C-alpha cells in the first residue's frame, strides 16, 4: 500500500490551473489582494514559487542561496507564461506526491525547515494566491476542505503579528465562520476584499470558448 502523505497539493494546483484559463490580457494590470501587486506580478511570483517548491521537494539546490528570493515583478513575467506556468504547477504537485519529499529537512527561499512544514507552506501559498487570483479576476474560488483544515491548524500555530515576507497580521474573523474565511484571516487576508473598481472581466468559461483576438502591434 502506498504511504499516506501528510497533505495533497494536487487540489490547490488543479484549481490554480483552472483559474489561469480565466485570466484575460486585460487583467494583467489589475490590482490583487497582495498590496502593491498586479495580476502580472502575482503570476511572476507563482512561477518562482512553483520552481522553488519543486526543487525543495526533490531536495535540490536552493537557487536563492542564503538570501531571500527576488522580488516579484510584472516586468519579469515571461510572454509564454500561459503555457509555462501550468506545467510548473503540475511538476510541483507531482514532486510532493513522493513520500521522500516530506522527510527530513528541505530548503526554499533561503529558509531551511522540516520538510513537512515546508510542504504546508507550499500548500498555503497555492491556496492563498489562488484566492488572490480569483478575487482579482472576478472568478469563483472554493478550496479543498481537507487542505483548509490542515492550513488552519498550521496557521493557527504562527504569530498573530504575521511573518514578514510570508504572512500579514491576522485579520479577526468570527470563529463560527466557514473554513475558507478563517484560513484567509489567519494568513492576513481580508475575506471581504474586492477590486477597488468594477471591471468587465469575462468568466473562465467564456474565455475558453471565445478567447480574445490577438492584438495588432
């Protein structure tokens, strides 16, 4: 019988890949719940974190070395992100399907910690940034209940003041609320966040069936 893994990263990866289909070129400059980040900046960050956490699962070298990872930037987002990012996310989920990924220590972003904890960090990044992307582009979001339960336990053990570069200060949420708002609040996000202005964003379904025409130079 296959070993039972502490956490399955496949559900948040699947949802993120589905959300990418609903991102229109016009969305790239839109604001996100991450202060100062546009959608393009968020996508650049997703590329970096997918690569970093895949290396961590495989116990590979951390390209960040001893320091923090580079700051995400819309200017760094590659033109072929639509084809590259889904593949990187799939590689991430596959890497953490290996029992060895969860054993010993692992390193990502210049930080070494127990692999089980780093796997939870990866899951949190996927879920929270999936929600960020959904809110910024007007798409629906529903996280896997089992993943949320693990994240709530993991985030509850952290500091209420947050962790610079990772989590903001906790946002007070009614303990009787559903799991997703509670997890968002523990991660320093306001579940009520909405884009500052109404935008005409096509749904993921319409985007897939009627992709926008190529723009002329």
